[in-house]
C-alpha cells in the first residue's frame, strides 16, 4: 500500500451517468489485483475531508483506469478534473478476486457501477476459461459495456436487452451452464448480491461477491464498514477483509 501522486492522462464520459478516467500511477499499477480498490483524494485541500474509494477498472502498463458515477460532492469534483491534473491515490486496498483454481466458465455479474471491476478481471482470467458477462442497469444509459466479453444485458425499464433485473436474466440462463464447472464473480447493489447469494447457496455454486459499502479509511483503522459473518462469530471489515467474500461467508 502506497500513496502516489498520479497525473491524469485522460477523462471522458462513457454515458450520461459514467466517467472513465486514466491516471499515470506506476507504483500502484504494478501491484494491484482485480477487485482491489484505491482511495482517491480529489483536492489538495481538506475538503472533502475523506478520500473516496474506487474499484480498479483496468490497468494498461503504468496507467490505472477507473469508472465512476457522480453521486456526491467528491465525485462531482473528480468529474471536473482535466488532463494533466494530479490526484493523490492510496492503494492497492482490499483483497481482490480469487482467480486461481479449476473452473472452465467464469460468469461475471454486474449491476450499474458494480460492473466497474470487471474489465481488469476479464483481462486476468486464464485464456483457457470461457467468460460470460451479465450486465444490468436501470436504463440503457446505466449499462457499462467497456471491455466486456460475451455480454448479456438487462435493464429495469426494458430500454435495452432483457426487460427485468440482471438476476432474473441470470436465473433464466443458468440451466445452460449448470453442467459446467463455473465460478461466479459479482459486484453491484446489495439487493442484487443478496439475491445472487441465495441462488448460489441453493445451487451450491462457487460464487464470490464484491460488497459495495461506504468506507472512510479504506484499511481497517476507522472500523466503519462492518459486515456480519455467517458463522455468528462477529464481523468482517469490508475494506480490509473484503471487499470480496465467498457467498457463504457473510450475512446481508
């Protein structure tokens, strides 16, 4: 874990809701794993006071790539940055997805901005493993397709792809994969993860969930992001013990 001054290489809008930002950050880029995140300080002042956590979307040599939406003052400031500006980045943080092991089909399930960690995950999964991506959003403007493979789409309003939730679509398609040795990687809003957790436990599926949670410090000092252990033995911290958990290890 290091703090690095990272120069912005580019910033662009992917849709009416999402931005993609590339920063030159060689120290973190050579260490980070899919599913890990960075905490970014968006100004040189003490406002906003806290850093903002962002999943790593992709890595291109010495560059880190993030996708984010504007939902508060910090991300609003970040969206106004220009090429050449510097960001203060703390990372890598969190545990990352487990991609080692034997499976022949990786199913990636993302909802809204929860799709952000998957481009780098897609790049790092073995070429011997098939990949299918299930991407959901409220509308077609909330779908993130950047660098994804074999995409199945669902929107709540039916503006693109299947009309319904991404979990509804996944349940319909699951029978086509059940005879394969699959591993599920998921990230998105809590109701989506909770529904997927139930399915994976009922079907005894290998499933990893990336939990979205407000985090202040990002490395376990503030104790501000607990999630209950399924065995009744207290709590994990999402930032330090996660954000990736096996589906049978946590309670929502």
